[in-house]
C-alpha cells in the first residue's frame, strides 16, 4: 500500500488541497490518492484506489464524521482486499505507514500480517541520551567480518535484471520489540559494518520466526529473515506501477472536477493497465487472410453535404472467432484494426459553404 500525489491548480476540484506530494517531494496544491497493489516477484496488479480529501472539504473540518485520514483509508483498503478474497502473504508499506503504531495495531487486530519500514530514528518513548532507535539496535549487534558474522545471517538477493548481491539480516531488540515479541525488528543491510543509509532497511513485522514460541499459536506461517526482506523488496513494484500509470497512461491527466469523474478516470486508467498485462502474457494472434468486402457503388454527382468521409472497412483486419470466454471483450486480438482505419481517413478539401473565418477579409499589411 502507498499513496501518491499529483499537482493540480484551482480550488473547486474535489479532493484538492495544499498537501505533501511525494512525486514532487514538496508541499503543493494537488490531489493525493491512497492505493493498494498486489505484487509478487513476476508482476504487480492494481487493487483499489481512494482519493484523500483534506479537512477543508468538510463542514466541520478534520473533526467532521465523514473525514478520514490516509491511514484510515489505507486500513479500510486492506480490509477490503481481504474481504474480496485477495490472497497475500503480508501487507507491505514504507515508513510513512510503518512508523504509525496505531496503523500497525489496526492491521494486527484485523488479522492481516505486515512488513513495514521504519525510519532509522524511530525511537522508543524516552528522552535525550536514553532514546533508543532502530539504528542503535543495529549497531549493538555483533559483527566482525563475513567469516565471523556474529548476529548476522547472509542471504542472496536476486534483482530484476538477474544480478545477485549478498545482503545480511538480523533480528534486533528495541524495547519490547524482539525476535519473539508481537512485533519483530528486522534489520537488512548490504554492509553490517557501516550500515549505509541507501542500502539498509529497518523493518517491523508481526510474522513469527521459525522455531520461536509464537510459531505454534500464530495463524500465519513462520517467516525467516530472508522471506521478510523478500516481502518488503516486492513493495518497490508499486513505485514502478506509479511511473507507468502516470507517465504512460495519464493517471493525473484529467480535466474534471467532481469526485465521480475523477474516480471514473482512475478506473479507466487501471483498466488500460490491466489490458497491458493481458497483452504482455498473451501470445500474438496468428495472421490469416481476410475476405475483402464488396466495394460500394459510386454515387452519381456530388452529395448535397459534401463527399463521404466514412472510411472503408479495413480488409483482413476484422475480428476472427469468438472471445476466449463469455463476457470477455478482447480487442487485443486485432490491434491494427483501429489504427489502420484511422490511416485510411485522408483529409479532403472542404467543398461546403465557407465558415465565418473563411469569409472574413484579411487585413492589408501596414
């Protein structure tokens, strides 16, 4: 789960407001949508999307009964995904959601396991030098070198382009969080000695560890360190999805204002994204020669309203056979049909009565 914002002007559009827009990395006027995606190592698929409405859209502001925070929307979308029968190993989210104790509690009470990131400075409730953070917990674990890893366990990460890297993970202790607590703190890094900021993850999960006291009573199977890191690594597919639906399919390229129209546009973009996946996994259709329809007879003289602008039917590019199953319209079997019909629409010179712009006399040059 995640949320993403897009900049929009004006003030009359539904859900618009001055708020943090992650895509721009700053606070600006725009619309933020909370989304959920299903993903595994091979593909990712959109599930639900709900725009977030800032408090000024409600009569009583943020205290209005109809107002919902992004965390409340995200928790509702997670419950909706589970109620609709979507099977998933765990909910994954970044530190914007993982740092919220109340949100993790809502997921736990709903019986939905999670793997969420934490900020390195997300400390326990303490003051000054007594504050203890996930970064402090990681530095407290023993490490000498790869031959003497101490508390760390090595595993291989395989990336999309096929290359592999050796990472290290460990169960850390942070106040009441620990390997056998209700919430585990898992630290994964490419270098336990230096804990590089861009290659170190601090993860909170309620999945039990193998062989721990919670494994027998947990409704979820136990997860070792490698699986916890793998689940969070899949979360990055949602960022790739945002790039495709926004840069290629026009997620934010709408000029409507109402809530219904915005949701309809987002639904159409999601449908287009689904068709793209369907085309990716479907084999190309076999080409077969079509039967050319008879040419229409020529009309005597020029028609009263000008020449006929309707293009002839494309030859050999009409749909063949039935759809794969009832209720499924599959235009992807004939992708050249519509572009070909557009190519055959050659513009013709106007022969009707000239319009006002054509009757207007040109002003002589000064």
